């Protein structure tokens, strides 16, 4: 069980690509209320999500029992479970049923994974929890991985930022995107790279887990602010493309709904608007965390000054 607990961050990564296992190329026209029941219970995704949630909650319970004076903050558990719920919605809900039929729905799926699930999972501080619950020997191994050269390189904020942008641009403007719609294995890889890149991108922003690189709050704001233009440019590029970029959406047999080119434009709008709103929301959270950090620092300084005055009297 302990080994399972230590693997739950990795299990969270494995959940995402499972959408390829249930990938479809045709779907009936969506109609309420029937579309709300179009849930697909892929065994791998369901088991992975439940196992990850169970392992996380087991670790929380053990840490709280062994350290009653320093328990896992309750909000972190809710945030982590919220991240798993976002993955479940992306992979098991009607979104999954129609992502192979409509590009705009596929974009919603990617937004959920990159801009909702990834930051929520990190806000749950899974690395910190793993370190706290692990035996000394395993904790030493985990720390050696965190301190390794490759983790230092890929987690460097500039590198993580570039990787996040490159993954999105690289998939959307290459033949790989269309091939992923036709190949389960490649679709698997696509979603895995989206989630890994998003986790690396949000890691220095969230700051809940130990990291080789700690960003000051003003730098975090700049980091997120600079992510907005590249996201906007990608969304606008998709929105204004003169032709359908992915042949799959021309040949999937759909005879209902908007034209493929209009659907592609809508997907670009979703990336542009929803993506920028997500980054703005992230910046707002950073500001709140910054204010709280300054408040705590002020309290510590006041206590120290009061102690110094008391010692002189």
C-alpha cells in the first residue's frame, strides 16, 4: 500500500491518456436531456482515478494520525480531488463522447486537462504528502529524484514555459494532431504530453510542493502574464485558419451541426477566451497568496520586534 501511495502523482498522469481507449469518430446529434447521459466508463480511467483518490486519502489519514499537531490542510485534499474530478469530466463525460466528432469539444477537453486539472492536482501538494508518508529510505530516493539534474532542467521556469507553449503549438500545427485522432496510441501520447507539460508549467506558480526553483510572487505574475499572448495567438491562428486543419473532422461522417471550419473557429475562440481567463484567474490567485504571504511576514516581524523590546526592558 505504501508503494501505491507514493505512486499516486504518477497515477494521475496515467489517467489522462485513457481517453484514446474510448475514442470514437461518430456520434449521434446531441440533444437534451439525453446527451447528459452520454458517459463512458472506461475501466482504465475509472480504476486509475479511484485508485489515485484512495491512495491520496489514505496518505492524508496516515499523516494526520501520526502528526496530529501538523496535519495535512483540509483544503489541499479538496483541491486534489477536484483535479481528479476535472480529469473524470474530461475523459468520461459527454465531452469524451463528442471530442472525436467536434473540434470545439476536443478543445474543451484539453482546456480542462491543462488549465483546470493540472493546477488543482498541484495545489493538493501530492509531492509533499508523498514525502511525509514515505519511509526514510523511500523518502531519500524521492528527494534524490527531485534534486536530479533532469528535474532541475525541465522544472526551470523558462524551460517549463517553453515546453508548455511548444507542446500546444507543436500538436495543433503538425500532422500529429490529425494522426492522434485516428490512432489510439498516439492519442494516448498526445494527452500525456498535454498533462505533463501543464504540470511542469503550473508547478512554479502553485508553489505548494518543494521545487528546485522558487519564484517570488511578482515573478509568478509575470510568468502567467507572458503565457497569455502565446495562448491568444494560437487561439486566433486556429480561429482564422482559412481551411480545416484536421482531415479527421471532414471525414468522420458527421452530417449535423456547424460546418467543420466554423467548428474549428469556435475551438480557436475557446482556446483564446477560456485560456486567457484561466491565466487571469491564476494571476488573481497569486495576488491573494502574495497578500497572505506579506501578512504572515508582517506578523512574524511584529512578534520579533515585540520580543526584542521585551528583552531590553
